[in-house]
């Protein structure tokens, strides 16, 4: 097994603050929930809505507990931690996100909604309601979260000058309670996703000669270049962005995203590390290497075991398909994970795509862990 310490030879990502990357425009959301929900007749007497206070440890702890219980009931185990919650409600997220909580008569948080201005025309929604509530109260909370999200979609769509704003929310395939709420609120199930995982074992470190940089059949696979303080070269980051934008143009629900939006969003991820970004380049042609593939990985931290790696994005330009670019990038992140002592590499694949990509991943060792769904609602902008 290669020396895992060599993976950390460059300065850590923690040394690079988010402000080093220009953020997108100011928030397009309405900060005050009362401004978009002036009346909440669905809630029981004494119940209220408010913004969660990211600076209150009790609030973060409660939201983490709600989210982990939501995950455990939906797929069989929890995975999120306080860092994931702060990624939604913390100060850095305020430029692109808004949050609301529903408080019962004792001011205990019973539901949480989070919206993310993801890209022009697409707004993500996180929808979590306590499973300890009686049906009527849970239904009331769910209704308020949807009403709030629709109002926020109208605000974002108006600020962007759109005619229609999409709300995109995810659900575990087994979460029939959430399915019923979404269907009643005019959401439609539009896609199924396989969440897959592959073991990372000691021998996988030998899949490539060096996950930092290696070549095969005229293709070089390398990490994005970084300067002396750990920040990557802008030209490499722009190459990653351009490849992913081009590669995903014809994919389901793909929306254009500016370079600044892309970079700011990915750096908000608690698992973000610059030394998990790879480029694939053609080096068998005259002139400068030609970037044709990109993989953006993250760290999947565990509370009670080895960490894992995760493939957040993998894109290959059409002109380079058939040259083993995707396979080489996947081998790079698996070898990297093994050399770090991690035990798995996860990814998400579109199970409804005609490309049948899940079969390719299965052939490379990935196996299905659980299934999620995408539900959409289009909000007309008046």
C-alpha cells in the first residue's frame, strides 16, 4: 500500500477561506418567513415559524437529530452530521439559501425547510418533518413548508427575471409519507436515482501508478494544479467547469451555472477538498494537452469508522468518449481512497437514463445501496 501521507503533502484546503472565490449575487430569497407566510392557518394554535439560528448550538443539535432520524427512517441508517446542517443554515450559505423552522407551542423545532438557489430556473428544497408528531400536526407542518417554498420560488424566479421557477426536491424511495405530501402539493415524481457504493481495499491503491498523475493510452489523469498556499490554478478550475457544463448539457434537468456559482456552491460542501479534483487530458496530439474529462470528489466523513470518498461529478466530452477517460478517472479516485485508508467510494447514477450507466458502474465494482427520487413542481412567476 502506498504511503498515505503523501496525499497531504500540499497545504490543506482548510487554509483557503471561502471568500477567496467570488460568491454569486446577493441572496434572492426573502429572509423573514413571516413576510412570505403572513398567515399560517394550517398550524395548531401557538405554533409559529421562524428562521433557525445557526449560532445556537441547541438549534444545530435539534436540526441534526431531525435530519438523521429522517435519513434512518427513509433508507435504514443516518449519515448527516452537524457540518451538513451548518452547510445549509450557516453564514456562508446565506447568499444562496434560506431556511425556515416550525416551532410548537413549547418552541421546540418540529419541522425544517431549506431552499437553495441552485442555478437559473432550478431551486432545491429540503423538507424534513418530525416523525414523532401526530398525523394532523405533521400534515400541517408539511403544508406550511411547501407554502413557504412556493413563495420563495416566486421570489427567486422574479429576481432572476424568469417566467417559471422549478422546485426540485428529493425523497427516499421508501418515504411514502413524504411522497403523499408532495403529490398532494402538485409535485410530480420525475426521476429515480441509484445511490451506489464500491469498497476501497488496500490492493485498489495499485489501480493506477500514482493518483496524483498518471497516463494511459495517450490520456493523462492528474489532480488540478495548486500553488504554494494550496489554492488551485484558475485555468484548471475553469477547465473542470467547462467540461462539466458541456458534458451535462443534454442530461436530465441540467441548468446552466456560472463559474462563480459553480465554485461557490462546491466549496460550501463540508466534504470539499481541492486534492479531490481530477482532470483528464489528451496528450497524444501535437500542441498543449487538451482537457476532455473531469471528476470532482469529496470526503464522506464517518462518525464511527473509516471515512469514504464520493464522486460528486464525473463528465467526459463527447469527442473523447470511447478512450477510457471515465474509467481512468474512476480508477484515480478509488486508488486515492485506498491509499488514504478509506473503505468506500460512493456515487449517484440516473436509473432512468437511456445510457444505462448503472451497468457500467456495476461492472467496475459498484453496488446499489438505496434508491432516491426527484420530485418537481413548476411555479409560474406573476
